[in-house]
C-alpha cells in the first residue's frame, strides 16, 4: 500500500522589497500559531495595519528569521529593476513513527523511528518592484489585501482540515518536528541529476 500524501496548502504572497521580510515572517508565524502544539504565551506582530499572531519560541524565531533572510537574498539576486521575482518557502510538519519491518535494513538501519510528513504549507512569494509613486500606492494596496486574504485563508484551513493531524503520542514539548525549506520543489535528488 502506498503511503498517503501529506496535504499541501498553497499561500500566495505579494510584497515589495521594503515589506517582504515582515510579510513573510508574519505569514510563517500565523501558520505556526495554528499548527505548533506546545503551550505558548500569546504575542502579536503588526504588519501593514494587520495584527498577526507571533509564536515566541526562540528556536523557531531564529529559524524563521534565517529562512526569511535566505529567501530575501535569493529574491534580490534574481530581481531586475523592471520585473518581479518569485520564490517559494515551505513549512513541513512531521510525525515520528516506528519503522515497520524487522531485521536490519539495507544500510544497517533496522527498527527505529522515521519522520513522516503530515502537512505542508507552501508560500509562493512574488516580489514586486514598483518604479513610480503611483505604482507604489497600487502595490501597497495589493499587499494589504493579499496579506489579509492569506491570513484568513490560514485560519479557514486550520479550522476546517484537522482530521489528518496525527495523535500526540509523546510527552515532548513539541510532539511534531518541523522544517522550513526554501524552494522545496527544486531541492530533490531527481532535479539534481536531471530526471525531473
């Protein structure tokens, strides 16, 4: 039997260079606020006159800041003054499962635990490069609108789709490991060797 594929939720983000950091950070924290299970102290982040939740976990905040900075570097290196740039950043949540089968595996990895992805949030970021004041005003309104729509989409998805979340079977502070990955579709072995 083939393993079930983790649901993937696509969030479209539109930003200019001055707001991209805060917008992407705000959206990532909103996702984590709804899928991060350790207890947390409520906190918030103001982005474009919208109040978003903030997860105040030092390890998570460091990871978010690092990945957002990497995304901005990538977007900046591919942007020309007359066009927009695109990038992706994904949040993947995993559960730890006991490996099936007995004996030793091919590479000496017998029984133990494996991490199985149960949910993916894909942020597709478009970086706009407005040139005139009129374009800046237009881009600002579009950023505000897409940020609000994206935040509401996260809330709707988190409230509607819960059945796939695995049961908590550990007493660890965070029962579900996570990763934040840049350009996840382009980072697999098949693309590296030219198959896909």
